[in-house]
C-alpha cells in the first residue's frame, strides 16, 4: 500500500481575520473614539502582517493590536503613601478643578469681557482667587511652573547683575536640574555667601552693593541640614535689603499659602510676605493641590514689572491651567489636603476591610503600621502615621501592569499598599486589581495561614 501523502501545513494567511471585522471588535471601540480610525487600522494591519508571516498566532492578533496602540497617560491609583509623588504627577486635581478644565476645553472668556465685548485681562478670575487666598500679596501673577517663576524674577531683577544667595541654599531639584545653572541661564551672576552649613546676616550685608540685582532666599525643600548650622531668616534679611533698596525674593517651593499646624516647619506665603519678602515664588501642584503652575506673590509694582516683562509671554499658562487653578483656590478641600489630613482610624478601618477581603480570597494580606510622607519636595523629614495592607512583594509589578495600575512601595520584603491617597470609593478597584495580579503569580497566596484565614 502506497504511503499517505505528507500533510500540508495550513496557510497562516487563511487564519487572518478581515480588517473590517477586527475594527468592529468591542475591545477597539474606545481606541477608535480616542485615536481615530486611521491609527487603529494601522495597528490592525501591522498585526495582520505578523500573522501572515507566521510570527504571530491568529488567536493572539487582537492582543497584539491592543499592545501596539498608543496608550497615552494612564490613570494610576497611588497607594505609595507619598502624597505628592512627582513620578505620578504630584497633586491630584479636585473634582471641581476637573470640571473646570472640561469646561475650559472649549471656547471660554479667558481674555474676553462678556459685558463690554472687549479684551480683558487674561485669567482675571484665577488672579482674583489667588489674591483673595493671599491677602498679604499686593500683586499676583502666574507662570507655567515654579522654576519659571524664579527665572522670570531673576531675569527681570538681575540680568547682567548679581543674585546674592547662601551657599547652603544652592540646591538641586528633580532630574538633575540645579539652581545655580538655572539662575546663570538668566544672564545673572551668582554671588554666593556663607558656607554650606552656616550663613550669617553679616555675610549678606557685606555682599550687597551697586551690582546687586536681588537677594534670593531658597527653602531647601527636599533635604534637611542638621547639626552645626545657622541660617538667616526672611525677617532679618528684609531689613538689610530695604536699607539698600534691593528686592528680597523668597522661593518657598511647596506652595503652602497659609500656615498649617500639621507642617509647622514648612514656610508659607502669607507668613513670608509679612516677614518682609518683596516677592514669594511657589509651585501650584504641590501643597496647594492644584495644577502645575508657578505663583508670584508680593509687591504690586514688582509683580507688575514681572508681568510686563517680555519673557512673561513665553512663560504664561494656558486656559486649562487657569481654570484648574481658580477652581482649586475657590473650591472645596483638595485631594492633597484630604490625604494629608486623613483620619488614622478611618485608614485603619479601610485597610482592615481590604485585607479581610483579600485574605478571604486566598491572598496573604495583613494590616501594618507605616509612615507616609508629603513628597514633591515638601516638608522633608515629616512623617505621617499611617496604615497599609502588606502583600507579597512579587505582586508589585503585576499590580503596576494591571488595569488600572496600582502603585505601592516595597519595604522590608513586602509590598505595602497605603490607602491614604486612594479615594475611598476606589478601594474595590484596588481589591480587584490585587486579585487579578495574584491570579498571575503562583506564590501570591502561599503565606502560612492564608488558606485557614480564607475558610475562617
């Protein structure tokens, strides 16, 4: 009997679904609405080409399409215990600010007086709200971030002249940006005084002269110097600057507008202005709890001089930022304030409920005491007593890659999920994300007692 003919492998091209059928898949409808048909179709065709070439199974085609689509920024649940996490965008906007941004996305009266039909001052509502929030400031202005506020001040006051600043305040901020480099880029010359750990009023006084454009006082917001140290406060410096007619600029960094008993060592705008600063610069997306912005608060004549400087146009904020800032200033307590002042008992209750739900489903979880921090270059050294749900550390990456991503912190061999910055209504999403991550990790529920607890 003659041998059977060898089987011919199926042509992979026959397994490729039609393009129109793939584009009708429910999983692509949101992408079609956000990205447009052309971008989604291109991703589909790239995946089809891989199947035809035999590099991809037809059953994996849709997953490949979804992976290939531009993701954009993704919502993340911040369970790190860092209130102002720079890598997660710092301050989360309030619902009022989010609604304001949505409204501002269309045509608005950002520079139009609807009564007269004529041009009006840009963002006047936000400026009025900022002036009302800091009555000690005779003038206010906003630029696109805190560094921009300092650049504008240095350019307008000291280009071609000297900026007097303590050596102990020559800080480096995130991603390697250094204050000395920032100031020199404005055309100013640095006149450093004192030493790294000690600076006196005499050091400043001896440096002031005809070439002094401004004196700069910088809050070292991301570190603490202790031991044999001394620094000169704003009130002391203000007198010496006033005698010489030199503006005193205080960069307070974190954007705290008024004193907060929770952060007694953190400088605030109101107190700094009362102490005699000519100008205060600060960030809007830190303790203020608003959008990224640079705040300029102080002497009316000086602020107007900065506002009218040619560089101000290049540093101005857009209408979305102005809308979010005004809503933040006028609206209810921000998510940042709520996270900072979260009730310890409520955190313990939420953490206990989450741990119980996970344990009942076979995931090793327990509530532990921990410390949260302010973050974002604010209140260094301040710890906020908190509670967290401790999980196996190997769940950290699956949780980051889940939907929505949940980001915690690994500490002493365990993954800690601190719910301080997670909206209470999202605890269920955290639980679902952990269970989904555990399903992909074989060792996630193997801690002693997990099974017994689940059956209790």
